[in-house]
């Protein structure tokens, strides 16, 4: 893509409202723009990264047999009264009414809607199991929106719901989804821990959170230095140095960002909402449910908190907004610029997603923007272009080397 057509309003100065590095990078690189407290536009660069994260999630969930759908954000009060959450959810629920004074909310989560859909269409154990997910904008009137996309009032979530006829089947789905989540976070190159958690507003007895380890995390997790034991401290009062409750090792504390949360809901929604099926024995029973969320927009920041150098983004390979940034230092119409175009065509022909700086800006200004945007692989076509020599820089290790077109054709980006 030509950079002259990319809308990436980079900021030369450090924005005052940003307190954490990931937020600074996204604002300065022209990735996002604030609309109101906790409400953001994903500008083209930010949205490219979001779509890449979404596609990793889609791939891993489709791979275990889940199907994607898209439910409405506007949800009728009646459903929330049925589940008992219209009052219980409290002030976080964004409520509104239509011109006929019928009441609605903007979905903070979709257990009610999905349960009402499944109860209308699933009658027998033969129709089960089902695993349905969506990637959608959620609304929560957070008391304290902060850190940009980390705690928004409007944010993108992936929410998956499973419907089983037996507890064993739910247990199997839970483990499959847990593994898919591990794959997703591994592909995003994140360091994280899976911890036992409080089920909060969603409910159910059993839940685990995927905590991206990071000092700015709002949650504190306690983990054993010798075993897999790990839990959110809101669940148990554990201090650094305590013996681990599983009898193995001692407790250490760390800060984490909650990237995902998986729940065994059981019949918490299916019972009050009468989402039932006829089992093999001819009896009518409530469907056994699980629900599983990932904070897609929050992940954009969580990834950056672990992937930057010198205040600049170093995106993990799979989610860099573009794979390669090609920067000709000479103006259009010069032989060096034509060389740069040749590099672009050859790399595009190999299937790489390239950003080409065709703007008539000074080299200094092009480099400044390139640093603020932070595309992983950079090819500069400059002084030695006439000899067929270019500069290649990988932002991950900050090394610059001289390469020829043949070298570039052999490299993997
Ligand atoms: P938190 O404890 O951070 O408020 P939660 O337990 O309310 O999260 P869930 O209801 O489990 O979150 O939502 C699923 C996922 O959505 C979370 O794991 C998190 O990654 C993301 N998420 C939740 N609230 C927000 C928010 N206000 N802004 C951005 N992402 C969010
Ligand atoms: Mg919350």
C-alpha cells in the first residue's frame, strides 16, 4: 500500500493523557483516536492489527469445531429479567429505551441472547453439542475507564458459548477451548499464566483467567514457584512467601492483565431461561453451558506492553500491521525510486504485505514516522541504490545490514 493513502496521523509529541507505554505507542503511531472516556476509533493501522488478532482467534476456534455468528448489540430487557441480571448487573449495564418506551441494554456480554436462540431451536440431545462464537463490540459503563483500550466502555470481545448434554462433554469443551486459548496467546508471543478466578458478574462455579504478565496489570496473581498452582488473589488471601495451598513450593506474587476468561456455567442460564433438551432417557433437562471470552482490543495493548524497545512498537510477526516497510529516500521519478518500486513489486509478488513510503517527505521525516509506526521489517532504498544495495533492519534486534535484491528474495519476513 502507498503510504500517501494511509491515514496514520502520527504525533511528534508525547500525548499527555497516556500513562502507559502501550497507550503512548498507539496514540503516537496513529493507531487509535479517543472519542470519549473509554471510547476509541481504531484507525487503519490499529484496525489492521485487530483484524490480524481476530483471524488468529477465528483460526484456532474454527479448528476445534466452533462456528462464528453475529448477535445484536441491542438486547431487550425481557431477556435480562428472565435470567435475573437486569437488576443484578448494576450500573455497568448501558440501558436505553426506544420511542415506544420499551427498555433495552447494549450488550456487555451475550449469555441471555445466545441462550434464547438455542432454546428456540434445540430440542433433543441429537442436536448437541454446539459451540457458537462472535467477535463484536461490547458496552460496559466502567466506573473507571483507563489506560486507553485496556479498560474501555466500548470494546471488542470474542465471546464463545458451548452447549452440552452432559457434564463430561462440557469438561471436554472446556479443555479444548483452554488449549485453543493457549495457542492464540502463544501465537501472539505473550508470557502469561492461567489462574483460578472469581466468576464475577457472569457466574458459574468454575473459572480460569488468562493473565498476561505485566507490571501495569490491574490484577495480582499468586503462583507457586514449584507447581502449576496459580490463582487471582481476589479468590484467596495469599501473600508472598506463604506455603502454596497445593503443598508444593512457596507463593510468589505477580501483576497480570486479564486477556481471557473461561467459565463452566453449568445450568446458571439454561435453568431460569428454560433452555432444555430431551435426553436419551426421554427426560427433559437444562442444557449444560460454558462461556469463554477474550478481550480483543485489550490484547492490542497487552501485546505492546511486552513488545517494545526504545518506546517503539516491535509487533509479534503475525500481527505487525504490515510485514515490510519500504522507504525510498529519493523522490519519485529518480532511478533510486524506481529501484524501490522494483523491490516492492517483487516482495508483493511473493505475497508480502508491504507499506511503501511514496510521500515527498524528507528522509528525516520518513524515518521519524517509520519509527512511530514500528513495522517489523524495514527496507531503506538510499545512497547505494544505484549499486543495487539496500539497507535492511529488523526492529526486533535493531540490526541494520546491507542486502541485494537477490538476498531479499531469499529472506523470510
Ligand atoms: P475485568 O475484571 O478486567 O473487568 P471481566 O472479568 O469483567 O474483566 P469478562 O466479563 O470475563 O471480563 O470479559 C471477557 C474479556 O473481555 C476479559 O477477559 C477482558 O480481556 C475483556 N474485557 C472485559 N472488560 C473490558 C473492558 N472494559 N475493556 C476492554 N476489555 C475488557
Ligand atoms: Mg469487568
